[in-house]
C-alpha cells in the first residue's frame, strides 16, 4: 500500500508501542489498514482493530479492509456478522468495539490498532487489551486526534520515559490529503481552539483551567539531587484521601519529589508514612489551618498537635488564606509574569501532574470545581506554596491613614 512520507515514518518504526496523534483527514485509517495487513502477513497471527464502538469499527474500516484483502486475494473466509477475516496463512484480522470491552478478554494477540483511542475508555486498554499482548509480546498502534488532556495525552507524554514506546504528531496538512485552501477555509469556520485541536493536532487545555501557568513540558522535571536533609510537606486533612505533597527547597525554588494519598486514613497514619519514606529528614509541614480545630485521634488531640508531637515543624496560619490568593501563589511560582518558573514536579508524581492540568472552575463561577477529585492534592500544594511564597497585594501605606478634608497653614 502506498504511504506518504509521514505514514512511512510510522510504518518503518519497529517500536513495540507507537502513538500517532494526527489532524483530521491525515490518513489515519489508511495507515491502520496497512498496519493490520502488514502484521497479518506472517502465518498464525491474531490481529485486532479496535474502535470506540462496534458501529464505528464497521463504518470506518470494514469495507475498506475487505476491499484490500480481496484485491490481495488473502482472505479465505469473511464473517461479516463478527467482522472477522480468516486468511490463507492461518492468520486472522478482527474488528472490535471498545464499548463492551469486557467481552474482549481471554485472547492472545500479536498486534492491535486502537483507533481514535482518545474516545476509548482507558480501562479498556489497561484492564482488557494490554494483557492480551503479554503472552505473545504483541505490539500496539495507538492512533487518533487529540481530545483535551485525557488519558490519550498521558499515553502520548509517557512515551518519553518508557523504552519501547515512540510517539508522533502530524498536522492535517502533513498528511497530504487536504489542500491548504481547504484548511484555511476550516480555520475561518472554526474557533481557534477547535481548529488547533482538529487540524493542527495540538493538545488543548480545559476551558477555565485553574492552574493556567502550568506547562507539563516546562514544569515537569526529574529531581536529580541527593536525598534531602529537609523536606517540605503541604498537607490536606481529608479522609478520602488524606493528601500530602512533598518538596525540597532550593533557594527560591520548590521541587515536588513525592506525593502521598491515603484513603480511609487519618493524620497519625500520614505521620507514620512520612517517617517511613523520609526517616532521616527533618520534616516541615504546611497543613490546612482547619487542623487547629479538627480532631481525629481517640485522645482528642488536634491534627496540628499530632504533627507537632511527631517532631515535625508545623507552619500553619490561624485562619485560611483566601482561595484566590493560594491559587495565585501557585500560578506565580509555576510561571511568573517575567516567564520565570520556580515550581517543578518530578514525573513520578502523577496525581499532582493530573490535578494541575485538569482542575477547572465551576462553570460560570470563580469557585474551583471539586467534583473531579483534583482539589485535595492541589490544596496541599497551595497551603505550602502560599506560606513559603505568598502573593499579597501591595498597599500604599498612606491609604491606611484615615483621611479628613481640611485646610492647614504653612
């Protein structure tokens, strides 16, 4: 099958897992069919194509794949009901839908294509499809158009740190199937965000994102320093989960090196976990000020007291800083107006990264949305950052002096 230069680049890559993010009409289906045929040409191979739904698999690929296999004279039997092709070399190609992914269990595969995988439930991959590749050391091709910062974004980004994974990103124009005139017409018809996502294949952030200054490419950095003598811990008191963000301080820079999430837990268990992870370090804790009143121990000690009794240095104001000020403090450390970044996150802190990327404001309000569950770790970071690097409004001292109209003589 003839391929464009970009498609050939992917096809010639021997990585076990390949991730292709491409704009609309790039030629993703053509590439998928080529890869299905290529991996099925060897005898006794089991190859799958998986779309977000069974209906989509039939609409997108079935007729085109059938035509190609008939032209090649490869197929000995075609089951249109089950969308399965039996080939002369005893290999099979099957088309599946991920809308009922539990039904896909129990097979061993040599190769799989996940098309428009941003629309597939991530559990379909992690719980069902990934295990099907294990016994045969099978390969996978993820292909699709970006759709916000969902699990497809995670898969794409994680390619950088995982051996055997490779990723690609192509615009619609690079596919060679759509003229530049048509692309410019689409630019005029669509809003900028939609155009960038659908035609430029860029990852567009959530509307109303709270931590807008965060940039994964610039704020995520592996911690290379020695085991710290002092760790700084932002702590959010909560039962499900109790959340802690652990950082080291390098001058006016914070580097988050670890995260802790304990479910159905309490402050004493968080203390025990911190001591286990950092047995030789001095621990400075910046907790939720509500810990002055909140009591979780049988003896009636407050959360703040429990931390202090553990030998931790506890820094907590008596009252809450306004939420907006905490958010501003974190955004300022992520990236100042001068473009300086002083807050970095180790890539292993996956919940921290996800929370900074995805927490948004409630629609039509300035209140953070807590329904997504991203607030606990973000609050923990906020308590620490706001105490260490607060953002406060500068006030002219003269404005604090009561003014009175009058006259005076020199």
